[in-house]
C-alpha cells in the first residue's frame, strides 16, 4: 500500500492542526488524517477503514507514544501497550541532524508549551542518548529554556551513525547547537546531505 505523508503546512485537503502535527496522509490519492488529541490518544479519519491498521502502523513509527486510536464518532479503532516514557536532560541528547527548518519551527510552536509536550524517540549512546526524530521540537525546547523533555527508547538500523558522526564533526552536540535555516535553504542543504549518504550506502546508485 502506498502511504504518502504530507510534509507541508498549506494543503487545503487537511486541517491546519493535523498538518502542524504531521498527521496528514494520502492513500491512493485520498486524504486521511490522524489528529493527536491527548498525551496518548488520536482520532483517525478517512474514507476506507480497511486501511486504518496500516496507516496507524506508519504513524506510530514517528509517534510510538500514541497508543489509543478512535474514529471521529469516538469508537475505538486500535489500542497498543503504553511504552515507558523517560524524562531526559536536554543537554544529554546528541542530535542525528544538524539543521532546523524555520517553517517547521513555526508549526511546532503551535503545540509546544511545556516540556511534557515534547516526546521523541531515542537510543542509548554511552551515558547520553541519540535523538532519532523530533529535532525541530528539541530546538524549540532549547530555545524556550526547557531543561528536560520526554523520550521513548527505540531501535534503529545503521543509517543513524553517518548522521551522528557528521553532526559531531559540525560541533552539533546538543539540541541548542542545531543550525536554523530558511525553508528553501534547509530543503537544499539537508536533502543534498541525505542523498549523498544514502547513495554511498547503495552500491547500485553509481551504476
């Protein structure tokens, strides 16, 4: 099944709240929404309930702390065990990214008001943690003076290590070290770097 996650904030097929939460998707060209409505809850909307299970699986890759899903009428759709939530010192988080998009930063500020609003996925890194996602939220947290955020322990493949090494090379050791860029420049610099990393990992890319 082809599930496309919408990464912009202006698509008129979706609500502004859902776009800001990155809960907007297209499946077969049809719009589907997952709107976070509580610390571990969300509402799912779309024309074909048969695709909800796979859509939820895709969504939970980015938001594993959301474990209860309901239809728009309030009927239960899916439920998962609650993961352990850690409280992590912001300065103990090693980013696996080095840029932040100004446009995304403006969007996440609509729902980040306190440290409990930031939940990210991490893996252990010595006596610290590596952040696998949520770098824009982490940067906002650092700007707002939060000392801690919440995190869920996750798993990852080897893809993360070139990004961590490059972040350290660029002296990005904490979320506050991330570099804020205008949207167009972010798209160019970050996408070019990602393409170069994945091209090196794929021998077929040179053929």
